[in-house]
């Protein structure tokens, strides 16, 4: 721990890869690029109240429909993405991810209609992809020529989303993932080890000079792939990338030019589109422990917008006082003092045709139960609805959105603006010891929640108790509200089933017992209990 704080307090010249200040300048102000300074920031009340956001995790990797990380996996011989790409588009020595970019057209994209649809489903904030690990910028980027204005849609995607969010009155979030392109694209340096093209290098080695007479003439593939560097330790083992998300675990050291370019691009987008939230798909912050880039970006945003929120992953207790903890595809099984967020998706992070065809989307019921559980623990849920390359969702995703809208329209008051109660819940899942993997990835362990699992949250006036399903006989007993329970500071007043009306309730030593009517929604009953 001492080493962490020593590094955080270091001056720029002490970092292994400090950013330069030749282009974008960090805004000076109250916050400096140190953990000690950033601890002055507190999560704003608007975010504590929001609870639910929807994320358009959408970009050129949706073109092939072969799932998330396809721009990496198309270079991994034998994988599904490799086979799909080779069969439908060409061998990666001749047709690489750069050649997929012109096929990303967004021809049916209507950001205003989409954001309005998400708002009807209860979204209180809206997130968009600024760039992914594929290193393609979805705006008119002045520091990355491989962007959505120069090629593909030939549109400023971020500007379209930003205008739609402003019209809908939703806070805008932008996620930045391109800091990991340096290692993530390393398979593009490989070659087939078997077959007719064994030993023929993939297109990750190409340079600007190789583009003469090609559609990409004048563009340098290395500004996209960033692969003119030695491979990371054990790079040919596909799984090592997850260990090396932490740059100190054998990842090839990024150049100062690469780090500064990411820094410049991120500040450029922040200054242009003025987001209220910024998400980094990084261990703590971009280039944590090796560069001041991440700390400088956070300080810049906080100085520009003191009510902004920044998300990082795998944070220690001190870091959670400075930025907001993001838990990917999971949740802790306890109340967390500081507000936090789960990021999750109803399918794959990028559109996946196989998930669609096999009907593997999370249902509205699953999403609502996860949301209720997360909110009971002082968290928010950021939910991705994958879009196809043309900018539309499919009819099965529409069913999920319809289900969310129906439940949230009636029961949203039990979510928005609430705070945790004395305990988050009761029931078989609440009582389980549920561990997290890399501070996340445990949402499958919450899949078994039923009417016996009840989650609580509150406002000053009401206590809300949500059962994760409807008991067959309609009899619901809430043990935590038993007569004489020390968790209750006051007596129980009226009990109302949202969307129905007042219910008769009886408080005994067993618990608070209510007899529910026939189900009034398809997911979960919510009791509003007057304090």
C-alpha cells in the first residue's frame, strides 16, 4: 500500500511513461493528478439517485456479428471469430480488421429515437462507446485518423449521441478502452502455424507505405494496430491478456507516443462532448502504475465538471474514495458505503448473431432482479443493449426493452432516489457467501433468486421490499420485519403493493405477512411500507 501512495504522489518525471504536454493541456484547478488530491471528490447526489443507465456499446466490431473482441480473435488461429472472418471476409494476412471498418455503415441509426426508448425503460443516464480496444475513434478525432468521420459511417457518432442525450435530458457518459490496444492487438503480429498459409504474417505488420493503391492509401495501419513493438511475455498464449490488464504483469511497455496519444484523444472528446461520466475499462485507471495519464485525465474532468463521475475497476479502499468502483458482470453480496456501479449486458458486449439465434439474451426478469439486488447494496446498473452494425436492435432485444419499460413504469419509485436500508436483503441467495473473480464476473450466482429472496431500500418516507418473484399461494412473509426486530426504528404503517393498492398486513414474531393478489406484473412484486 505504501508503494501505491508513493507512486501516486510522484512527479511526472518519476513515471516510467509520463505523458507529454505538446497538445492537450490538463485543466488546472482544485484537483491535481494525485490520489491524495482526488480524494476531495465525492460522488454527486444525482448519480446516487440515478440507479440505472443504458449503454450503447456499439462500434465496428458489430459488423461481423461474431461477438465481443472479434478484432483480436480474428487473428487467433482456430477460434470461431478467425474461422468466421476467413470464410466470409478473407484471410487475416490479406483482410484484417482495418478492412472491416468501411463496412460499418450505421445506415439505420437514429440516436434520438434510441435514447428516447431507453429513457422510457427507466434509464437515468446514457453511456456511449468513445473507442474500444480496437483503437477506432467514434468521433471526428483530431489525434486518430482511423475514425468514424473519415471512414465507415462518415458520421460523428459521439456528436449524434450527445445531442440525443441532451434533448432527452439524460447525463452523458463516454467509455474509453483504447489504452489496451497496444497489447490487445498483439495477435495481429502472428501468422498461421498450420495449413496452406503457415508462416504468412497477418496484417498487423503493415505500414503506411503498404497502402499504395489500396482503399486505405494515405492511412498508417500502425496508428490503428500499434504493433511496431516487441510482444508481451507469453503473448502467444491467448489468455495472458487478462493477467496483463495490469501493465506491471509482463505487458510490453507502451511508448510515450502511444500513451500521450490516448491522453490527447480522451481530453479531446471530454472537451468537445462534455460528458458527465467517464468509464475506463482498465485496472484502476489507464496505464496505472506506469504513467500519469489516467490521473491527469481524472483531474482534468473533475476540474472541468465537479459533478462528474469516473469509473475504474479493481480498486482498493483508498482509490474508491477518489473514483467510482465499477464491477463487471457481477456484484458484491453486501452493502458498500460508497456508491458503485455494475456494468452488464443482456448478451455479448458487441453484437453476436449466435446469441440472437439461440435466444440467449438475459430476460427483462433477470435484468430487473439484478437491478433490484444491486440498488439494495448502494449500487447502480449500467446495462448494454447490443446494436447491430446498422444501428438497430433486433426484435428479441425489443422484447427485453418492453419488459423493462412495463415493470419500471409502475415500480420505478422503488429504485430511483432510494438509499440502502439497515440490511440489503434476506433469503437463500442473500445468505450465500458469494465471491467475486477479479472484483466481478459472478452474476451467474444470482440467477437463482425467487420469491424467498427479498431486497430492501428506502426513502425518508418509505421502506421498499421487493420479492424476487411471486409465491404460488400468494403468502409472503418478510422475516426481517418481524415484530420486535431491532432493525425497525419505527412501527410499520400502511403496506401498498405498487400497481395494485393497499394490502392487509400482519406483523408477528415470524415476520411481516401479506397475502398478495394474483400477479400484477410478470417479474416481481414491490411493497411500499410507510414508516
